[in-house]
C-alpha cells in the first residue's frame, strides 16, 4: 500500500514538473515588450500620444449623436399615429420639421463632407 502511495506521489511530481517546464518554456518564447504595456481607452503607449485628429470627423460624430437622439425621441410617436388627436399630429410634425431643417442646414454648411 505504501509503495502505491510513493509511486503515485513520484508520478505526480514528475508530471507536474513536466507541465511546469513546458508552460514556462512556451511562455518565455511568446513574450514581447508590447504585451506588458498598459492599454487604456484604445490608445497604445508605444506610439506618441500626439496624433492628428480630424475636427471635421468629430463634428460629424456630434451631428450623428444629436440626430440619433432626436430619432429616439420620435420612436414613441409611432404608437400614437392611429389616433387623430390634433396635438399629437402637430407636435410630431414640429419635431420632424426641426429634424429635417437641421439636416438641411448641416448639409448646406458642408458638415457631412468630412473628407475635405
């Protein structure tokens, strides 16, 4: 009985040592400098933090967010389209008119052409 215990203990130690050495050798080959650098908010610290940023692209994203929020405000009005209440029709038409005037203004201003 004692022989089985020592044999299994010896086999466990040998197998553990082999697994540890294989893992250690494999991990040592795959390490590089960039793996240990902090990565935060999508910016790599290896490169210079001063990169050119397109302000026209930023303006386009802000316009997208504003119009996206306005569209989200229009979604609940779909439930009231089958009702013929004059207040609902006027308010939804006014919101849609403001949205369309904003799109036309931004288009004429050239804000949608961010590649210039």
